[in-house]
C-alpha cells in the first residue's frame, strides 16, 4: 500500500521535516497541501510536484485524495483539524504539543482510539542517538535506580521582540510547549511517569505583534522540578532566549542513580558539531562515548518520525510516540502552568 498523505501547513519547518523527508519514500508520499498563504502554497506545489492544493483544510479533508494527514500548524489549530480528520476516517500525525490544553488532548486521544485510526505525535528527539543511548543504559540498569534526572534544551531564536505566534498567548504555549514538551516526553520515556510538578515560567522580552503593538506574551523560559512515580526527582529547563554565540542549540542530560551517572551533550556549533556521552559506573572513571559519527552519518534518525507514521499506516500498526504520549505530556504542561499560577506543587 502506498499511503496518500496530506500536509496542513506551509512553514519552513513543514517543508524541511515533512515534504523533504517523504520525497522518494516507498511507503507513501505527500499528494496534497492545505495552507492559508496562497503564494507559498503554489510555490511548494510547483517545487514538489504536488497538484492538490487547498486554502481550506476542510476541503482537503473532504477531497477524497488522502489516507493520512499531517497537522503542522500553530498549536491552536491542532484540536479542530485533528478532530475533523478523525471524523472523516483519516489517520493523523500531529505536531507537538498535541493541543493547547489537556482537555482538548484527551478528546483527540479518545476520538482517534474509538475510530481505530493510526495516530502519532512528532516527538523527534526520541530518535537522536544520544537520547536512545541514554534510555538504553537506564533500561539495562547501568546506573541502578534513578535518583536524579536533569535535562535542558536552550536556543536563542526569541531574543528579539519580533513577532512569533508561539509566544502569543492566543496561539501558542511558549517555551514550555515548544521545547519543554520535548523534554517532558524524554523524561517520561527514559525514567517513567511524572507524579508531581513545581514550575516557574518567565517571559524576558516585551513582545509585539506584526504592527508593533504589545501582545500578551506566554513564557520564553521554563523551569520544572518534577518527581517520578518510580522514585527520584529531576529538573527540566528550557529557554528560547539563551545567547548561543552562533550555535543553533544546546541540549544536555544528566542522570544519576544508585550505581553511577550518565551525562550527555549535544552541541551544534558550525563545524564543531556532535554528541558525547560519559558513563560513570560505581567508582570507576567515566567512560567517554562519542556519538558524533553516528549522528551526522544518519541524519534520518532525527526525521524518522514522519516516515514511521506513514509506515504505520501502510502496515496497519501502531508504533512510536502517539496521542497517548501527547496527552500525558500535555497533562504535565497544564500542571506546570497551574503550578506557576498558584505557586504550589501540583500532584498528577
């Protein structure tokens, strides 16, 4: 079966993550796009040879041209588009965060499961060799019982006050929903379910709209202190306003347990790019593992998500991060907002 895929969204991310990565994929391809920007829509159609172009999402859903849909829109649109696709019997991959709140996310999860459709969420960082290796070491008991889990994801793309929908409270959930939800998912995936959250959220820059008028901002930095059901606790730190000195990003993870410590880092700094991992077992000196070669020779590891989704549809299987994971992460996101609002720790 060759899966006919529809894409909702025409951003640079949509092109990089979806259009490019499904080019030549034997299991399926993008055959239709829906987007509001007609000029960009036509340009993408011509560039990738896609004839079915829509400025109305419902028209795409009703067109009969697709078996599956990718929802790559601002967060506020995830719920209505996904629900419309499910009603039409169309399999869904949704960008993260799954929704603007856990109530909507739960409705999406319940609907897709009741319909018996394939569903995935684009938690791309699970596929990074660094994170896969950390999980593998934890699962095999390399450091014993986990005592402490610390993860951070820093970028600098919101240092200016140029308008970004992610930082407009009407349209997005800020650093928490953009970067933090990845780390929440990684924490759940590596260590287990989170049982409580205490959070501090902050916006550091006065935000304005395209006309220079002030907007109500959401957070550009978040810090979460979490406890895990299995025991142990951790810190999740994410920011869009950490000066990177020309680097694209910084990701670090530190996991300490009853018999050792795992420390990993991802650095993207021009030619000096890669991943390194240090593992200390008991009283032994740290073992250094360089994952850089694997990372850069297998870039598809980062983009396996969309191909996995299409393959899931083709084979009739449910594999990879899905709406259950999206909903579980959204519960933590909601708890973080509530903790920040009330100044209290929120039990889940």
